[in-house]
C-alpha cells in the first residue's frame, strides 16, 4: 500500500519502512485525527484556525503512531490508546508552536509557521490552550499513571528547551550536554508515547520499561538525523529551511564534531558564525564543506545508528509479530531519511 | 497586626481589610511559599533564577490565600490545601510570564519583568515548565476532580487571553465581550482557587458552587478595579506602568464607557489612539481627562461594587466565622485599592 500526500519520505525504500507502521494502525489513526480536531475546537475562532493550520499541515504523526503501535504490540484491545495518542500529538503541537516562537522560525512542515502567519502572541496563547486541552483529555481518560508520565515529560521537555537556549552560541558545548538537550526536548516524548501503550494495557513493568527504552533511543536517533539534515537535506523534501540551526547558532552534534576536529582557523570560523552570529554570504556553504571534510554528518548518522541498535534491542523481549516488525522498520525509516 | 513589606496596599483602612485574611492563613501560607520554591527547582539553573525573580517579587498571593481561606471556611483539617494553593500560584505565575511576553510588558510587581530582564524566549519556556510542574504537583495530590477543575481553568484562561488579543484595538468591543475576557482570563482562576477549598474537604456540591461563585464575582471585581487603576493609580503604588492598557490599545471597561459617552470628535480620538495606535505626547493625559469628564472610572468602580455584592451574597450560605469575615473583607480590599 502506497503512502499518500503529506508524508515527507524520500523514496520507495524509505516509504516502505514507515508503511508497515501506518498500515498497522490506519483505522486507529483516523480516529486519532478526528479526536485532535474535536479537541482543538473553541468558540474563539482564532484558536481552531491557528491550531488547524499547524495540525492540518500534517507531519508524520510519528509520536501518536508509536502509542498506537505500542498498544498493539502488547495486545491491548480497548480504545483508550486512541484518546491518549491524540493527547500526545496535542502536547507535541503545543511545544512546536512555542518552539517556533522561541526560534523565530518561518517555516514548519513546509508551510509558513503559525508565528510567521498569525504572530507570536496568539502562537504562545494557542500553545497554552492546546497544552491545557491535552490535560483535560487525560483527565477524561482518568488514569493518574498517564497524567504522571505526561506531566513529567512536559516538564522535562521545557527543561530541554531551556538548556538548548543556554548552550546555543556556545561552541564549547560538550557532546554530553547536547545529548541531554535532545534526550529532554525530543526523546522524552517518544519514550512517554511508547510507555503509555503498555500502561493502558496494564502490562508488567518490564514491558513498560522496554517500550520506554525503545522510544527514548528512537527519539535520540530521530533528533540526531534531524540535526544532520539541517546541514544536508534538500529544503523541499525536509519541509523546513536548511541551515536554520546554523543561522540561529544552535550547537548540534555535526558542529561539535567538526569544531573539535578543526584547526585554529576553523575554530575561529565557527566561533564567529555561531557565537558572535557574524555571518556572511558563503558561510553556510563553508560550514557544510567543513562538515564534509571532517565527515561530521557521517559521524552523526553513525551515532544515530548506535541508538537505533539500542532501540532494536529494547524490543527483543517481545515475540515477533507484525507490530514488532513495523516498530523495527520505523528505526530504519528514522535513520534512512538522511539519504 | 501590621502587614509588612511587599503588599501593595495604599493605606491603613485597606491594609486592614486584607490583614484578616493573611492572619487567618499565615502558617499555611509560609508552607505554600516553601512548596513553591521547592517545585520551581531544576538542574537547569536559569529556570529557578527566572521563576524566582517573578515569585520573589511577591505579589499578594491572593489566589493561593483564597484556596487556604476557603478550605478553612468549610472546616477542612488536612494538609492537601497547602500543595494545591501552591499549584494555583504556579499556574498563575506561568500565565503571568506568558502574558508579559504577549503584552511586551516591562514592569511586573514593581520590578523589571522577566521578559525584559531575561528575554522572551526563556520566559515562554519557563512558563511552560511551571505549568507542567503545577500538573505534576496535582498528580502528586492525586485528585482527578482537582485535575479536572484546573485543566479546565487553564484552557479557559488561554481562551480569554486570545479573546483579549482579538478585541484589542477594536473600539467597537462590547461590554459583553469585555466581561467574557475578564471572566476567562482572571475570574476563572479565582473561582477554581476557591472551589478547590471545598473539594479537598469533600463538602457538598452546594458549598463547592457557592465558593466558586464567590471567587468568580470577586475575580471580576478585582479585574475591573485593575483596569480602572491602569488609568488612575500612582505607578509606585501599583507596581506597574500606568497607561499600559492605553499604549497597547487594550479595550477595557473605562474606555468602552467613555467611547460610548463621547461625541464624534472624542470617538475619533479613541480610534486614532487605540485602533491605529497613533499616539502622541499628551494623549494619555487627554484620555484620562475624557474618562474623568464622563465619570468612566467611577462607573467601572460601580460595576465592580455590584460584583462585590454578588461575591458577598454567595457566602451567605456559610455561618458567620472568622474565615467568612476575612473573605468578606477581601472583597472590600479588592475594590477599595482603587482609592
């Protein structure tokens, strides 16, 4: 079955590796999308307009799909996973709205970002609204365990975003700090999304933890590739502006790698561009050339592969089944979209 | 007993009317303050720095005090009200941080606002962090009823803020729209803060509703006076910049009143200043003079008095006791701070 429309896949082989997951949860995912649309409703028309702009733009719905697949993997037969998958996407959307304000991004999912189109003010407030709505939905579901997981994840995401802000423009940022940022801002929600699949099914702690470990490693791999793509992808395929991280002075693994491998003159170049943000025409091209010279994008992808292996191994406690296979394939999808 | 330090009271008579409430809950309030400080902690140092800046600035702690007083009024003897009062203040602080970003405010509680001092980006993210933390604290408390009340209140607050943004710069805004804004952005949290006092004590619905009705009317009265003070207070006493609403083109009741009472030339003045935001030296003084000419501040205070009476009458189902008296006195405090 072919994947249609908005999925930002780059070719057949890659498409196929996400295909299994989407096919697996197709009916549930349609319900999730309906639940999301229902819950972004408000009598204040600007709210569904702005929220609808970002939600309708699509995206892969990777996080809610992981909740649905995790529930399927552990044999869950109820319907709570649909509502909770919608909660995950609403939370994610709220953080995207605030991220784009913080980063002053102009593109999101290949369209004008909400802040570029509607302004920063409603983007902040509609983010708050979606955040609150996601908690209202959790309360409807009625599980304190789920509320604990997602209120914790939300706090960790905010901490990661603040840490990212602090390490921005600091070329001395360590690999460890960088990993802490991406664990918090990205992987924590992947982990929570997967863990909830086991929680709704009331499965033993060991399965809950295995799914969370899978989600965490997958999320790290996903973000590593995202950061590699920021220096290597073609804009139309990525749905975002290439070089955003460079222009903002964000310190990601490709840069950390190239900085440490570089000579004094190269280090001075990175400091001028990323610390002082004194950038000229041709600097992004030079940055890309330096990454190529030192194999920094390749090294980042290699790092992602290692986390991919950890994600793979976390699923080894589950018996082979279509859900497990699809969740293994998604690891390849996350990494191979770099090519 | 005298009130010390940071309370922004204007004279003995007024101070006395809040004094009863503070004395009543003094020990609990100290615990609330400790709980707040504990829960804004994070290994990311910027988070407690920024959160501490706004929280240490004080403010009246009116909302958590209302939770404590409401619990006392219905005879609650446990300790859950302390944690939940801290939740209320953390939620309130999160909305203040986002408000100040949205409004581009430079002053808050008489000090530089967090956004002015630390920038918009960390203010948005630390707001998100405090929001998440407040939900983590609610989960620790373990009551789905409380989570339902406060997730709903948060969504309503965000709706109110968006509606305020939409009605800004629109001199045709109706009194009804204005009341919807202040009910949502301000009074909803007052109502929730009071309702929770009855919920923790497991009191009958009629008492819960009476406390919520008291909080709602008190919150409306409080915001009406706040909007009146924006045109009439002395800056040092208010702890914020007088004329902020005017400069931002916010449409509040004093303006709606003066606009409707004004002739065509006056209406043109308001449109130029508040819709087109074409403001010149002397415009704020002219606005204040027009409000005086039409008695618009007085009319706003009169409106607040009516809501004060509703708040008073909501408490009539409770027997006379020190808690009830203190909660009646706080109505006068909220209104009389206008003088």
